[in-house]
């Protein structure tokens, strides 16, 4: 199982949207060879969970896994033929003090995923926009780190900050995690700031920043309301087109 965190400390930059839509394309591809994809919602906002499933405040969640109440296998929910989800819940609002007093507090998620290694070919983790122990758990459990960015002012500085954050984590835990892939998940080609940030990201991160930018597209905002990916909701939209091209580019880079 190849585990990938979708991470950015900046809120609202398209982490959840890109995870859902790249995850859907990945699942379609994996279905051809019998592969399965596991999605994990590691954010108390539960946007990933609520973009896929109807509201249910009673279901077990990642909170139960992180607090040792349930094994990961016990909280998994099927969401498509070869896609499963470990949902989040509002209980995650209370996770941080619990994690901070736990033994091995940064490695809980990685340990919990060990029994699932052979069951899935990929696992995608939706991180919250915070530098929390939960986010550190997601990063330590991941082989790859993907950074979705909105091409607004500070986008480049934001990615440099993430590099510093990862180097702090590396020092603390004796690791060598790095950013593997950066892509523009919300981009407006007609906006000068967006254009400049796109060029600057290309210059600053030549091997990591993807050429394909996902243009602003209202269908991407609407699709979660119907609990659908963009490919189910509006396959002819620019959002679907851009995510198809982005997927291809990441695939060619060898990361999917
Ligand atoms: N390409 C796009 N065009 C227009 N709107 C978009 C696009 N991508 C995402 N959005 C919208 O922008 C908002 C933020 O996106 P999303 O929730 O994916 O970001 P996030 O990084 O997961 O946010 P958070 O940090 O709160 O978890 C949402 O309303 C989403 O529908
Ligand atoms: Mg999100």
C-alpha cells in the first residue's frame, strides 16, 4: 500500500477536492488490476467524509482508531466498488490532548494501518490545515507528500514554510520526508497574481511543480453537494478535464 498525504497548512486551497477527484481516477485505474483505494479523513471538519457520505453523527471514525478504541478495519466504510473510507467525526475536535498524552503519539496511525497494507494498493490521507499531532501522524504514515496550492499571493512562501515544517519533523523523528508533488488546485489564468505565482512555483520547484493547473470551476464546488466526484457529476466540465490531465502528469512522474 502506497500512502500519500494531501497536506498544506493553508486552509481552503483544494486539499479535499483534489484528493476526491485524483482518488476517483486512481480507483478507476486500480480497478482494472483488482487494486483497491483507501481514503482517510484526518480532518475534524469532515469535509471529505461529508463529500462522499450522508451525514451520520453516530458512526465510528478515525477518532476511535487514534484513541485505540477500534482497529482501523472496524471503522472502514465502503463508498464505491473498490474505494473505502475511514471517516472523520466531530469527536476529532478533542483528539489533540488525547494524542499528546499517548505513548508513541506520532506513530499511532502508521501502526494502525499495518494490517491494511495488503488489502489496498493506495491510501490517500486528507490532512487538516493545522500543524497538529494528528497531521504529524498522517505525514509519518505516508510514503509521499502532495501539496495542493491555490495560486494566490503567498503561495510560494507557503510551500517554503511547508519545507521547513517537514525538515522540523525530520529532525524530531530522524526521518527524511520531503515534498514529492506540488500542483495548482485552484487557479485563475486571467488573474495576474495567479499567473505570477504559477511562474514562480515553476521556477522555485522545477522538479515538483506540475504543469497542469486546475482552473477555477463551479462544478467542482457543486459536486460534493451531490456526494459525487467531478467525473460522476459533470464529466465534460473543465474541472474534470483538468483533473484528468493532472492525474496523467502525476502518473507519468511515477507517483501514481
Ligand atoms: N478548482 C476549483 N475551482 C473553484 N472552486 C474550488 C476549486 N477547488 C476547490 N474549490 C472550492 O474551494 C473551497 C476549498 O476547497 P477544499 O475544501 O478542497 O480545500 P481544503 O484545502 O481541503 O480546505 P480545508 O483547509 O478547510 O480542509 C471549497 O468550497 C471547494 O469547493
Ligand atoms: Mg479539506
